C-alpha cells in the first residue's frame, strides 16, 4: 500500500542582485506524495553502499537508515546534497543529475521507511550497572532527552533524529564531528555538545546505544535479507 506521507521541503532561495542591496530570503514549502515503488528502484543505487537492508555497520562507517524518521532522512539528503553536511563518499549520489529532484528523494526516503530495523545494532563498551553507563544516563537525561526523547525515539515533526538502534561508533563519530564544528546541527545541540567533555559525550552516546528498539520495528532475525533485492 502506498503511504501518503507528505514532506515539506524548505528551500531557501537567495536572490543575488547586483550591488550590495540586502534582500530578504524566500522560503518555499513543497509537499510530495511519495511513490514507494520508484523509491525502491532509486534505492538500488544507495544499496551499493548502504546494502539492501540499510542496517549500517559496527565500525560506524555506515549508519543504520532503517527506522529513521522520514524528515530526518530527507534533511540529511538535502544537507549532503548542498554540502552543508560533508560526505565526500555520498555527495555525488544525491545530486539532481544522479538521483533526481525532490520527488525522487521523497520516494527513496519513503522506501527506506518500509524497511525493518537491525535486530542486533552495535552498542557501546559500558553495560548497565557500570559507572560509565550510569554517568552517561545522567548526562543523556539532563542534556539530550529533551530533544531526542527519553528512549532515543526522536521526533519526526521537529526533525530530531531517532538514536534508538543507531550504531554506537557512528553516533560517537558524528557527535565528535559536531563538537569539532565539522557538522552543523541545531544551535541548541551545538551549545550542549561544546560544553561537555569528549568522555561525557561518549558516555551519553554509550547510554543511547542501549535503548531498546520496539519489537514491531525490528526484522525477525539478524539473518533477515531484504527480499526486494534478492
Ligand atoms: C558511495 C557510498 C554511498 C552511497 C551510494 C550512498 N550513501 Fe548514504 N551515506 C554514505 C556514508 C559513508 C554516510 C555517512 C556519512 C557520515 O559519516 O557523515 C552516509 C549517510 C547517509 C545518511 C545520513 C544518515 C544519518 O542518520 O546520519 C542518509 C540519510 C543516507 N546516507 C541515505 C542515502 C541514500 C538515500 C542514498 C541513495 C540515493 C545513499 N545514501 C547513497 C555512503 C553512501
Ligand atoms: C536542541 C535539541 C537537541 C539537543 C539538546 C541534542 N540534540 Fe542531538 N541532534 C539534534 C538535531 C536537530 C540533530 C540533527 C541535525 C541535522 O539535521 O543534521 C541531532 C543530531 C544528533 C546526532 C546525529 C544523529 C544522526 O543520525 O546523524 C547524535 C548522535 C546526537 N544528536 C546525539 C545527541 C546527544 C548525545 C545529545 C546530548 C549530549 C544531544 N544530541 C542533544 C537535536 C538535539
């Protein structure tokens, strides 16, 4: 069944007018009804790196995409496309010449949202009961939960990523990029991250990596393979 999710894409057009006259920015809101079948075809290109299941990997080179909120996925695609978020590997694959326009991006994002999540994502080194786990819990609850949710569920509407089910190394890498200013995020998160020490961030991420993924969102086993690409 085709889902009738709508995406709002915000496009900022900067009008460049000769001379130094200041111009106001123009915001365009666009809605798209995704076509999941077309999205599957497009995903074939993505699967070369992200694999058919979109589950990511333990060493953090690839994130789990399955289960991520559609608006978060879309924002990442647009940010990577326009260079706001730097990924030299993925950059060429999200250009309009290679993947298509907003409709095609909406299709592929909707397709990804049909995939069940990895039942065995990688977790951080400190298990429940250890001092670092408990410290991470405290830091997470104080500094991160307001946006990412008590159980790392994120928020589609507000475009806060779901952390639940994301690989530890990937999150750790991203948060260090955010701390070092390589990746720009919400200014309020940027502020929190610059205040905290790298060890505190790692502990918070460790805690987040242990959030349980709801059973209904997961694949039945870790040997599940995406039948669309068999
Ligand atoms: C050449 C390999 C490659 C291809 C092809 C590719 N990606 Fe990626 N993608 C990556 C890498 C590597 C990252 C992690 C970037 C980073 O570390 O910041 C990534 C990150 C992402 C993210 C960010 C996820 C997050 O939560 O941070 C999304 C969304 C994504 N890819 C979707 C896609 C889609 C959709 C396609 C197909 C149109 C695609 N990718 C094609 C390599 C690739
Ligand atoms: C003000 C809200 C806010 C707070 C507070 C916040 N974040 Fe975030 N976080 C965001 C947003 C928004 C993004 C996505 C930015 C983007 O679109 O690239 C993000 C991105 C991330 C990512 C990258 C996810 C991905 O899939 O690429 C991680 C990991 C993360 N946050 C962890 C944390 C941790 C840990 C804390 C607490 C120390 C924290 N955040 C505090 C809003 C917040």
